[in-house]
């Protein structure tokens, strides 16, 4: 993916503003520097040992005041109108709620579906309403030249219209804690037909993730040693970014470690006065309804993770093996 890749209509506008301001800045830099060098040479003490008083020149003063003023006001107006374009979403834009938390992103669509990857249809506008469940984060899609702050208790909005199929990184631009660098997701831009089939399809339907072949992992070289297959539950945990907040080796993180969790005695919040045994039923409830049941002593930051029944069963079976 190229450094200057443009994958949305807003990216084209932002890049044009950038290049125009860069060109004007370079022009002023060359012009002012040339004048400084010329004046230093022409009016050096060697050439003019006796200083001369310079009289007023109204036309010159007017010129060097008005021309820069007009240019910089023009730059401001050009940048402001493009900023307004990015802020004012079209009426037909689909509104997607973006939730930021330490340290992951989640997305909720108008039909109630939730994902940890933002799916978008090629050529269709999407308005994002961005907020945070804990601290300040920064929602940034470099390929779209799109950046908006995620602030607790406030909803900030912007929009984009993708112009290319593909997978585009989502990053957090605010240092939001020790695992800030893991707060990554992506925008998967798919065809309109694929998006509609998923959006209007049944709950649990596979996402329309049509990632170009260039993003797919390379096939193993001939003769390379075959590795043991990864447990399905671990695959789901990685795909849903659960390991951003939970560890599998006992390492303390923002959420309880999965190692030794199954079968242990834990206090359950909110409201529990005694410890209970962590079994399959409790894990199902904690994953399906995290706001209703969580291990006491940890912040209530976990969102509802969209999992199929099979994925949930695989996750619980994997956690059970982590003794």
C-alpha cells in the first residue's frame, strides 16, 4: 500500500489542499530567502560603509502587506471549505456508531449488527459517530485522510466515501495507555452486492471481507515444515481482538487473564457478595452480556462481541484448556 494512496473522495480533497499549501509555502520560502541573500550582498558594510536612511514607500508597503494577506486568506478559505465537506455528511449516508475503548474498536450498524472491523460498500457514503467508553482516543484512517477524536460523553462525526476495494488500517492517534500500539482495526471496502448480502442477511452470517489477493498470507515454501494447526478458539480470540485486553499466559492486563480462569473461584460484578465458580454458563453470560457479569476488580469496558454459537463454543473450549 503506497504512502500516498487515496482510497476515498475526502483523501483527494485533503491531498490537494496539502499540495497547494506546500507549493505556496515553498514559493514564499524561495522568494523571501532570495531577497534576504540579495539584500545582504547589496547592502553589506563593504559595499556601503555609510548607512543611508530609507524613506517611506507607500506602494511597496501596501504591496507586501496586501499580497500575503490575500494569499493566506485564500489558503484559509480553501482549507475551510474542504474541512466543511468532510464534516457535512450526505443525507443518504449510512450512520455507523464507532466505539473506542482500551484497546480496541467496535462498530454498530443501523440494523443492530456489531463488528470489530468496519465494513463499507464501494462508492457509498458512510457517516461515523465516534465516541469513547473510557479515555480519549483518535480514530484515524490514513488511506482516507480521515481523523476524528473519540471523547467520553461526546459524539464527534465525520464521513467518507470509499473509492477503492481493499483493506485499510484504522489507528489510534492518542497515547491511551500501555497497550496503545495494539489499538488497531481496519476498514474493509467490499462490493455493494457483497455488503447488501451481509447487511440484510441473517445474524451470524459471515462478513463480506473481500480482501485483495495481495493482502492474503503467502503460501508456505515447498518442503517447509508444517506447523500444528491453531486451536479454533485461539483463532477467534485473535480475530475479535480479545487478546488486546486478555492474556493467555497469566500476564496482567486490563481484563482478567484466561490462564487458569476456567474452574477458578472469582468474585462477579456487579453486585455479587461472594465468589462463584467460573464454568461454561458463567463464561457464556460474561461474553454475551459483559455489562451484566464480569470478574470483580476489572473496569466495565468490554463491549458485546459479535460471536456465532460455534465461535462462542470454540472460545470456551480453548479457555478451558488454559490451566
